[in-house]
């Protein structure tokens, strides 16, 4: 019996803003599907916050640059709350690129 790893698409991260699919967590950290530079992430985060009426003053290019990290993650499971992830190596099974901005 073979098992199939859950797959994830950019759309699973939410709507695109300036070409970046992203969501924020309960701590205010932002995660985007793919690896993006700070300028694009700052524009996407600002648009996301405006659209969702959740102003945060820390969306300047400097703040985003200071907190930006490119990671590799994989899905470990799915439940009613959505996907669960863990960090992994780039060549790890099921790895996909994620840009995180940690405030």
C-alpha cells in the first residue's frame, strides 16, 4: 500500500495580492507560497491588510526586510482548521517554498 502526501497549491494560502498568495497567523506573522523579495512582500501584505481592514503599522519595506525569511516546508496533515506544516530541507519529500515575515 502506498501513501500519498497531501499536496498544496498557492491558492491554499489565500487570495493573491500583487501576485503573492498569503495568509497571516494568530501572532501576526505572514506566510506566502513561494519565495519572494521584500519589496513584493511589502506590497502584498499592505494590500492584504487594506482588503481585510486590519491595519498594521509594520508593513514598511524596512520592517518586512528585517523579518523576511525564505523557508522550505511540507504538509504533515489536514484537519478542520486547514493544513499543518513543518520545516524541511529543500530536497525533502513534499517540500515547497514559503516566504515568512516574522514581526
